[in-house]
């Protein structure tokens, strides 16, 4: 398995923007330089688990939301699996780094496709 610090950084940026904070404001709250925080957010520097937990607390988001999509399985055979679980993993990977608005749209589209496939029991 590999960890994508770029994806983690995108998730941090999204959470920071949704919180309405600038890089300077969040860096000050975290007691780190704006330069260092910017590098974490761009995925140029790996963040420790402790730093990620501190960032999540400061942004008032679950730690898992910062890690969403960052672990990628090297064995993509599950992607060919037609199970709902594999579909869920694929959708989560695709949605990683997207805005909450885009994720809501994806959810609506999935629901619409599913509803169009479900036939009434009488047919």
C-alpha cells in the first residue's frame, strides 16, 4: 500500500477552506510556520499522524476525512469485483479531494441511476 501525501494535502485544503480559514490563520493556531503548513497542504512534506490529528482537531473534522482516499491498494482486482463494497471503494477514491458540493452531486447521480434500475415488483 502507498500513502498519497498529495491527497491528504488536498483534503486538508478542502477542510480549511470549508472552515473559512486562511493558511496563515491555521498555521498560527497550529503553532507552525505558514511555509511549513503550505507544504503539508500541497503534499510536498509528509505529515506525521500527530500533526494530522492536531490539524483535524483544529479544523473540527474527523481525522479519517483527512486520510480519505490516501491509501490505495496495489491490487486493483477488487475494482473489477461487481460487489457494492468494491463500488463504494471506487466511488470513495473518485470523490477524494472533491468539494462537498461535488460529492453531494455524485451521491445524487448514484441514487438516480440506482432508482432507474429498480423496477416495480409487479413487472
